[in-house]
C-alpha cells in the first residue's frame, strides 16, 4: 500500500493543473475515482452539475466524483421552501436514497428520518475520520448543539453563513435633505419623518402619493414592533420562537408586541405604511423605488444598496442605511442578523457503502483549499491569490451579479455543507452597503438568536398537533389588528386566553424540554 | 343445452361482435385502476403513524388518533364550514350561470358575433390560476386597481378588498364564474343542439314566441343534463379550487377563506403530516359520497333522472 500511495503521489505531481496542490494531500481514494451519487436541490440550482468547474476541481483533488441522481428537482421559490421539502419527500418515497443528499431545509428532514435509518449518524465518523470538521465543532460547541438531533446524533453537515449583518433600516436621505430633516434617532423622530414624507411631498409631483414605509415581505413591517420593545421573531425565520434567559417564549405573546402592534395599527391607519403591504409582495421594493414613491424600508444590505443606481434616473436619489432608531425605552436593536447555522446542508444516505470516504469528502470542504473552493470558485479561473487572500478576477466581478455567477460554477451552494467566508461578499458590496455595515459595526445592535431545537417523536407530535393552529390564529389576529378591524388593546386578554386554549403552553413546554436537552451542556 | 352455457356463448358472441368498443373502453379502465383504485391502498395511512421512509405497509397503526386530532380542532370545523359556504354560493350563483349563458348563445342568430362572444367567454378557462390570481389582486388593489378607481369616481373611498374577510367569498365566487361559466356552457349548448327541431317547428306553427319556446321546449328538454350536472356538482361540494384560495387568501381573511384543502395543505403537507392530511381527505370523501348519494336518490325520485 505504501508503494502504491507513493506512486500515486508521483503521478499526481506530474498532473496537469494546480501544481501547488500536486502533493495529493487532499486525495481521499487511490486509483480509479470513487463515484458517489448525490441528490441536490435548491431554488437557484435545481440539480447538481458534474461539469461545474468547482466539482471538477474537487474531483481532481479528492479523486471522488459526485454523480447527480436528483429526483423531483423543483424551482419553486417560496419563502417556506416547500418545493425542496417535496423533492426530498419524493426521493424518500421512491426508496432510493443516494450516497449524499444536499438541500435547503434539510435539518428537520434528516432529524426525523435519520433515526429511522434513512441517514447515517455522523458523530463517530467525524470523530475518527474528519479532523477539520472535528476541530471546527470543538471550537464552536453551540453549533454542535444546534445540529444535534433528539437521539444525540448529528445527521447533517450544515451550510454555515459568515458575517453578522443581514437586514438594516433604509431611508431616502435625499428626501430628508430636501425637507430639512435629520436622520431619525428615535421612534418618535422616525414617525415624524415618515409623516413628513407623507404630507410634504418630497418627490415633488404635487400629489401625496409617497409610500413612507414599505416592505417586500410584510413580516418586515411587523418587525417594527421592536421600536416599542416588542419582538417579531427569535431567529432569521419569521414568527419564530425566542429564548429569554434560557426560557422559550413566543414573541407574539409579549406585551411589547401588543404595544408595538397598537402603534403600528395607528401608523397604518394614518397612511405612514404602504396600504398594500400585505399583498404587494416581492416587487414592492423594485416598484416603489423606481417610481420614486417609497421612503423607507427594512431590507438586506447588499441587494438594497444596489438601488442607488437609480440616481441616474431620479435626480438626487440616495437610499442609505441608518442605525436602528431607539425604542420607547431607548434601546436600539436590529432584530435581524445572519444566523450562524442554517437548516441547509448535506447528509450521508443510510445505504451509502462508503461512509468513511464520504465523511472525508465532507471534511475536504472544511480544509483551507476546500473552503476557498466552496466560496470563491477555482483559482486562476475565478479568483487569484493576492497576499494570501482570494481576490475575484475583475472580469468575474463584471460579469453580472456575483452570487449568481458563483452558483453557476458550483460555488456558494447551500445544499453543500461548508463554512462561508464573508470576504467573498465584501468584494462586490457597493460603497453604500459597506458604509451601512460600518455604521452598524459602530453600535452594538445585534441580539442573540434562537438556533432551533430538535424534537423527539413525542415532542414532535405535540408540536404538530398544536402549533399550526396557534400560528394561524396569531397571524390572523395580527393582520386584523393592523388593518383596523379589531383593537389589540381591547382584545389582548381574550387573545391570551385563546392562545392558551389552542395549546401555546403545550408547544412551549415541549420546546423547552427539547431546548434543555440540546443546549444544557 | 344448459342455460349457463347459453349465457356463456352469448357473451362470447357479444364480445366477438363488439370487441372494438371494449378496446376503446380499456384505456379508461386502466386509468381508473392506476390513478384511482390503486391509490386507495394508501388510504390506510389515515389510521397509521405514517413515515415516508418506513412506507405504507410498515408504519404502525394508531387507530382513530388522526380523526381525534381533526375533530378537536376548531379551525378544521371552520374550514369545513367555509368550504360548504363557498360551495353553496358557487352552486347558487355559479351553477345557473353557464345554463343562462348557453340559453343566451342559443338565441344569437348572427354567426360571427356568436362565435366571437363564445371565444371571449371560453378564454379565461385556459388561463392558469396563478395568472388569474394576479389579475384579481391587481384589479382589486386599493391604489392601482380598476375596481377602486371606479369606486373613486363614485366618491367611495378605496377598499382593501383582499384583506377584508367579508369580501373574500364574493370575489372568489365571482372569479370562479368569470373563469368557468363560458367553458361550462359547452355541455348545455350540446344538449340544446340535441333537441328535436320538429318541436320548435310545430311551436312556430302554433304561434309561440321565442321566450315561450325557451321555457316550454328548450329547458324541459335539457333538464336531464342539468340534473346530472347538478348531481356531479354536489359531489364536488367539498372540493373548492384550493390553488386559487391559496393565491388569494391572507391570514386576515382565514376566517372566511380557509377551506378544508388549504387547511390540510398548511397543517398536513407543509409540515409533512401526510397521515393527518389523508384523514382529512378521507373525511372529505365520505361527506361528498353521502351528498352524491342523497342528490342522486332525490333526483331519481322526483325526476326519474339519475347517475345510476
């Protein structure tokens, strides 16, 4: 065997590309490439492609070749990602589980079917064969806790986003200048600014057609309850639970939420918020900004800053991030942030005949070279190394939206378990985004997030039985209050009683027990 | 020869003579077996703790647990109530619409005008629900919609229709009529075409006007078709076209818009509770079966027209 590996190393040394890695230290199998089947499905890249440059580079380094066998590829792009879940269910129902299964929203799926034998537990494999993954988890024990299923095993390797900031408050600063107003520092000032946008005709067309606050996703409007010390979600998923001093709570049952909704209903009635906020949908930002109507929103740094290109069409157009206004009690918080671990990633199928090679392959993506490959593409093709840093080639940056270009070469796949490198995004964030991020870096606005729990079958049953109804009721009342068909203050006690009746406390109880089991150590 | 033998030879003779017809029937039978009878095997998951991985046969039995969950849920009953209410409105307004349309088409004498009008009313049937929903959302938008613009001319403040529970049913039923009434009129037009022309000729001789001919000849002649269509319609009373509901509803309108199928979609499919969804589906099917049986026997008793 020794001789063979020496021979392989010599062979590799004379290989065509990438002389820097020619020593073959990334190679996992010798001789003929090992073929592993993969199911991978995501809204942006429906199936795994064997001709992606990133796959070819990984194949060359590791000698493992992934073969696409995806069933039920689904392009449906909805916020709940039901399309992906359907593809996974279809795969499972067909009885053929590929060697590797990668998808968004895979966590609950593997945690449910892993213990039944559909996926392999990874703990021992990682311990014995995956030094890089082991080191990563040892360094970040909370990630390990968040990954662990109710039976104590890990069933998938997640996509781990890097960077802190997701969404921010945005405002038309040119409108502020025009009306002689300062950037709002408190909730009262914010309200005054929005009212001025409504009444003082900042777009100058003589009509009060301005839409002071708008949102692409209506829960972003509900998120404004943070300005009255309420909460709208505990994680980057809307309407999620939150942890307060180790205790699970739901934000929609808190008093800050009540006060916030009461005030937001007032804003809505006064026209400070888009009348069509619940139905306008994803085109809201594009439409309202290009029509010179929208004043302020809460949205992602990178994509929102891009709208400053409108300054070529709309005279003076400037849409800039501003720090979260101080709440009624003086707290400034930004509720949304990038969550450090997503429910996306990949897992080893239960019938895989090469689990050791597969975990080594997963481990490869956590090596320095693998992580760079997952983030930036192929060296010399998409990026160059400059002073030890991966820098995108100019022609790659110019070729259109960089994240889309990366998906097309097989990088930044969220159906792959990898650790994102925020540097990839900084290189193509525009000055407005970087300016905003610097502003958010100055203040300490971010708050801790709830990373989710894994239920055992009994807890799952209780959760399934009650949570759907509770959630429906919460959202139904929420919209009714905002739209003014009912008064939150008058209804609050009934609302609490109804939540109790629908089983909120049973849901919280099982979440708490799952949480205690998962995060106690 | 024994009678059994005679019957046997008669059947063989019959088959030899008519085999082409049975051959034509075959694809339909296969379709029924593959898509409707075979899946019935899976109905058992309504009584099981179903796991896709373990499969239908290997999942453990749980008895009536899923039905208990269903019947202890207020929102499920609200969904049942909404389904029946929307269907009843559909029946009341949506069922006569194609009949009236067919009668009206029948009275048009100008051929080109008739064909153009028919094409225009058939067209919405071929548009996908997603686009229909887009049209409806835009038309009823409080800022840009045509409906609110017209109301504005009358001095009425814009109404945010799609978030008002009281407006959901009219909008939904109206959309359904607009989309399907034209296409639905085809079957009645075919029935009208089958009426014996000599009836009209003798009526003309007797001095009947068009109105009298419609009431005394056309409608009585197509009544069997109307009744059969009604029975089928009643059988579908638990089926509201849920794609359109999902595209048009909001949490704010759940109180009137949430039907059994959308409830099942949210509770069952989105969270992977196929067993619960199957239980709700089975409940739906049983209710629909009872309704069809009732409608059929009523029809048989009062008009001697029935499905079977």
